[in-house]
């Protein structure tokens, strides 16, 4: 029985998988079980922020695995303390809660926002506004928060307490900010929703409105955070800092982690017994996170992310088949003129390039460490396919 046949026989079919069995990888290239090489412009949906098997990351993770792989959160570990301090210092936040995923980080943010409002205003101020085309996770709560009708099916009843405003329409948002709202939750660049970038004016007005009403702003930076847009946080491109920011994906370079960061005003809202996670702050994941932050927090590293993103965008915009390019840094969406994005993604796989899609667009989330040589190799494949 081959790997794919065995996999499909025993694993639930909850993903539309490509017929590729990955075996190993290095930086932006991976190798399948048959020895075929691929340039990876997807990095595990933005999770392998340092690419495959970065040597410093591997050393940090292996050393921690040899020392202490796990302990419950009834006890303290130095590696989690070091990681929390480094993350809070780099982002300007007061405290952090660690979970295992972006959905868990968003669950924490939602609970925290409702508790903050409960403490100050009582139980009826609990609604959270998200944006249409948003995506916040796969749990029942974060599915309910997601502003896409396609996800609001089968699993009824969905959770109450959410409403959805039009992105970049401040009038629509303001009309929904009644006395029942405790928070507004946004992605500065909507990844799964189509790599849609929020306008600077909309973000500025949103923050001012929420501040005037003591409504918390939650920034879902699960996909945009940790250098993806050319800043450590995408919020820095807008010169704002949300009351709560959630992170995951690239934070630990390929290991499962989620983080919910809060300002001082929210730092003591959740107290003993109100929230938890068995594996949250796992020592091995924190070691991986420390290795990621050691590189991504460097200004020269982030400048290179911006440069690489601009170069890829320029190459894409020069193609006749490309209608438009959206995104920031190394988070790129491509609207095509005549070709179907899903079909192009399959052709890319057949020709040695791994790419993603987001709605009708091609989507690129390459490792932040991608080399110029690897960019050229991937773009040559893509340009050939889009020119045929």
C-alpha cells in the first residue's frame, strides 16, 4: 500500500490534498518520496517562516527536546519565560497567553474581550464585530466570528454574539457599533478572504471610533504577523497597536503555537481558572519561537522581506495574464485574467512549484528566508505557465 492510499484509508478526508508526499526540505525547497524537488511559495500556509529546517532553529528545538519536552502549566519553565519576555518586548505588549493555534489564540481574545466588557459594563455588552470576508478559525466560536457565509453551514446552531461589517466602509461599521458591542476584530490583510488589504483611512477611523466608545480592537495577525508583511506586526504598517493581538502560524517556525497578546488594560482580565491549554507554552515550541524571533526581529531581515516582496510583485505585474496584485511584503495575492487559480496551482505542482489559492486568486506565502536564487527558480516556472 502506497503512502497516499494508506493515508486516505485511515485519515479523515477533511482536506483537498494535492498528490504530493513530502519527505524532507531545506530552506525554500522540499523533496518528495520519489526524489523530486519543489520550490515552495507556500511555506505550510505561512508557518515555516524560516523555511525548512533552518540550522539555528533545528539546534534550538533539538536541544530543548533533549532537555525537557513538556510539563503542565502548573509549573514554570525558563524557556517559556524567556520567550514571553522576548515576544512582549518586541511587540510592545504587556502580557501573553500561549495556546496551540490561531483559532485558540482568537478564542482567548474573544473570551478576554467579553470578560473585559462584563467587568465594566455588565453581561449585555458582549457582541463582537468582524469584517466580511474575514477568517478567524475552525472552532465553533471562531467559525461564528468568520465573516464568510460559506463557513456558516452544517454545524448549527452557530454561536451568537457576532455581526459583520463591510471592510473599508467606516459608515457601515459605525452603524453597527451600538451599546451591545464590546470589540471589533480585524485582519489588516485578509488572507483566506482573498489577500485583501485594509485601507489606512479605514483603520485609523476604526481605531478612533473604538477608542471613543471603549470598544476593544482585536487584531488577528495569525497570518500577517511575525514579519510576513515586512514589519514584525502588520499593525506597524498602519502606526497602530490593537488592544489585543493574536499570533500563530510563523511564530514557532513550523511547530504548533498560538499567542494572545494584550495591553496593560487587559493584562489582568483573565484570572486563575478562567482559561487554559494543556500544551500551551510547550517548551519545545517556545524554543522554536525564540529561534524565530532572534532572526525576524532584526530590522535588516525585515527590510529584506520588503525588498523580496516588491521584486516578486514587479515580476508578476509585468505579466499579461495578471490583472492585479494585492498584499504586503511576502503575503501576495494574484488576480488572473483568463486562467483559473486552482488549475494553475495544480500545474505549478506538476512543474515543481508549490503555491496556494485564496478564493479566485493565486496566493504566495514563501518563507521569509527565501533566497534570490529560489525566487528566480519559482518565478521562471510561474511565468512559463502563465504565458502559455
